[in-house]
C-alpha cells in the first residue's frame, strides 16, 4: 500500500507524468518473547498493545543491571541491551510502562518508539518507479567513452560533483567501507557484488542484529530504496551498468526498515552500533526515523528517541565513522521559527501541531555531528522538494528534480538519479535520499586518501573542499511568478547549499 504523504520519505515522486518512486510504508518488527512470568508482578497491567520502547540509562554496569530488573518488574521484556551506549530495547504490553520506568533510579529517559502495536509481517506492493528503458540503455552504451561504464552517459550527477574527473586519479580504497543504513541492499547485483562487505552487513529491524547470510537484502515485496542508494555510492567501475561516486570502496547493507518501510528507533540505534563495531568509515542515512517527522524534547517519549539516537551516533563517530544524512523532502525551512507538522504520528492517526524546529528535531539528520545534505537538480539549483535552512544544511549534492524544472544536458534524458535496483536492474529516483549518498561517496574518497584521519578531520576537509555556491534569490523553481523559498546566508555558507556543492575531485587530489 502507499505510504501517507510521499514528502516524508527521502526519495520522492515528481510531477508532470513522471512515475512515482518507491514508497516506504509501515510494518512493525517481529515481537520478542514476553518477560518471564515469575519476574512480572501480578499487579502490572499486560492488556495494552505490545509496543517497543527505548530506555536510556546513566553510565555504569551496576546501574544498567538494576534498571533491567526494574524493567522486568514493570512488565517489560529486554530485546537487547546496548550497554556500551546505555540504551536498552524493550517490549511491553503494560500501558504505563514508560511512565513507570522513567521514575526508576538510573533512568535518564524512556519512551515508546511507535504508536502502533507490534504485529505480524504481511506483504505489500510497492509503488511503481521509473525504470531504465532498453532503448535508453542501448543509446547510452553507444555514447559511452572507453573509460566509462555503459550507462554512465546518463549519469549527469557524476560530472556535477566532478566525480568523472576524480575517477581518473582514484576510485577509492578497498580499505574504506560505507554502510547503507536503509531498506536493505541486494548484494547480488553485478554492479554491487564486487564491492560488497558482508562482514559489515546485518539486519537490524528488530533492534537486534541478525547476521544470517542475505538477511540484509530486501525481500521481493520490499522497497528497492537501499539498493539504489548503494549504487550511487559504490557501484563498481567494471564495464557494467552505472558507476558510483567512489567505485573502488566497499559498501555494506544494514537493513533497518520494516517490510512496509518504517524506520523505528530501535532498528536505527542497532544500525549505528553495528556500523561502529564493524569498522565502518561512513554511514549513509537516507530516511527519517518514524513515526514522528519531528521529535520534540518536551515530549517524554520523543525526547527518549532523540537521546537514543544521539548516543548511538556519537558512539559511531567516536569509532571513526562520518555520519551523512538526507535533509528531507518537505520543502521546509528547518531554520524557521515555527513549522506545521500534519503527518505525525504516521503509523496510526496523524494530527496537526505547530513545532519549533530548534527544539523538535528531524532525526537522525538534525542530531549534532551528522552531515546534513540538501538536494540539487541538474541545473545546480536547490531541488524543488528539498528542505533547507541556514545553519542546518551542511552541504549539497545532486538529488534530482523534474525535467520541467531542471533538465539535464544531453545525452542524459532524465532529471532524476540513475542507479542500481534489485535483481540486476537500474532505475531513476529523486530526493534528498539520492543527494546524501553522493556526499557519502565523496567522504569515502577523502577517507581513502587520508586513512588515519578522524571523523572530525574528514568532515572539515569535506566542508573546506565544497564548491562555494551563492544563494538562489529569487527562487521561483516552477516559474509561476511566486517565490517558492528564500535563501539566507552568504556565498560560503547559506540555507540552500550549506558550505557548497560536494567536490569529488578535490577529495582525491588534496
């Protein structure tokens, strides 16, 4: 079934007859076993919906141990405890579980990760997308140069960040791994198999890593989003299909979305911790964490989700990972004084609320330390759908746009981004989802040249090397005479483009 409001996802549908991109819907993760009967007092209610929670505890082994006992007494069952960051994933049918556990000594915050109950898996069809046609593929192959993969002439996005020039100097190092935290990656794809890192891959949907071979792949009825993202980062330069921004680095898949495409906190936390502990150098995060478009610090449940993300992301960065994320597709100014959210929570019944975006965060992209990426179209302008905001956007990269708004130069024929799809396929998508992996690829090229550089040093190089891009004002992307957004800031750092457009060539030569 279709997801509520395509703007909420990091890949979007575009107007004027273009087919819809894949929709990301909802399906809760499988339930863990209930707490042992002898640990659950009879006075604890167990007649509520089975929900998933994160409990964030103060540091210390003894504290975590006592909190786990309190969780059992409150009717909770521990799914997994990430003691290294003080986050415990819990399932409970006690309607008062969160309220009860927040009062326990040693608990910093606790909250439900969803508003819909855990349920069994069901199948769902995904919406159609714009596949590559046989005629386009044939035409592209006839125009490809000796140093190009067959479909590279259709990839206007590579020269937009000078990746085509960068590849003449370096394709990146096999010592660098980029983790695609997403809907799953089809590692059997001929453009991904040469570079896939199975050791750094897992399925984190339940909040607990599953390393069964292939568990990181999307099922036939699941979204192809993660496979598309992976190709943009590291599709091999092997005489087949497309070329990634960093075609010589490794890419892994960490699956964190349910069958219908919801990304819940317990899965995302698992993804960051898994990446941190398996040598990942870069993570790409082309999603927002469900069910809240913005998570407000003055709401106890939502604050707990922010806290859990912050701990996991900080842990990954301490381990050396640069975390890159999509800014979102809602055309919102994330630096505004207030915004109206009409789509939260998206797993039950959404309502309307006015929020302060400095206090209510889009996660993970607005967690401190994360590289926040806005999207560009083929004319190097902010994409029509892309979120923006002075002081929020760090950098920009191609994410695609409607050919009506930003038509690419020939031989490219589509204003969206061409990349890999499951089962050996190729297709077009657009969104900040597609912009973020371009930056992740550039980060991987920087890391390849500076293998011992810290995450902070790599980010400094990324921003320092970005091509300054001045504000686009007036910004009337559809040409109807009405200003669609206002860019604030200078040429070096502004709300549309951040520190500028990511530069792959500087990444390999500086």
